[in-house]
């Protein structure tokens, strides 16, 4: 199958379980009831991102909202990245396999500056225009939050807005506002 992570691809990389999803505690909502989606994007490999408690808290808080689906996506290791680029396979979320470019919002956590290049790589693999000025209403909003958002200038051209402060309190408000905006057309 074109554009998918098939068994031959997964069996040829070092840690294929990073990319399959379906873990205990994953939340997959009835897609007919989902009005807005956010890909919570951790710009490092699965093992690093899954150990971050703040990410888990955001995932569960947003998924408690009616009509909103939070899904997760992590950076891929170089072995899988090469195969994805070779076969034109887009980066997808773990929960439903949605292409990153098909999400309404992509929310990157800025935990440390060395992950900034991974953010750009994830956007590129996901088919999302990197520069804010190149995105249209058809593309996802790209938001950032986390400890490094207090100095986001090095990547300011790549995101639409920053969530400053406690994401646990603000992200649900952002998602509610987005749902209202989307309904209004």
C-alpha cells in the first residue's frame, strides 16, 4: 500500500512499536462526533515523549471535551524517516492514523531548544507548510507551548500562535474557541 507504514517497512526499522499506537489508555473517539482535532506533537522520539507527564495530562484533559479529539504524534527516528521520504509516506497520528496535514491544530511542546529542528522535520514529513505565511485556511494552525515558549523568537516564523502559561488551563479554552470559529465558517 502506498503512503502507509506497512509490515515490511515496520519490520525493517529498529523499534517499530514506536509507530503503531494502540497502547493501553489510548483514546479514540467516534469520528462522527469529532468537530475539531489537535495533534499533540512531541518533537522527539516516542520513548522520550511518553515519559513526559505534562503531555499525558493535556491529552486526557482535551479528550474529556465533547466534540474534540486529541491525538499524539512523535518525531520519527532516522531509519523510518528515510523510508517515509523514499516512499512519500506522510507523518500520521497514533490514534487514527490521520495525516498531520489533516488535523485542525498541531500543538508542539517546546521542552528544549535542541528539538526545534525536529519540529520543522515533523511539519515537513506531515505535509504542513513550514512557514506561517505559506499556510492557508486549509492547513492546520500550528501552536506552541511549554517552557521554551518564553523565548519563541528563533522559531516565530513557523507557528501561528503561542500558548503562554499553564497549558492545562489554556488548551481547553483554545480548543473551545477553535470549535466556535470552525462552526462559524
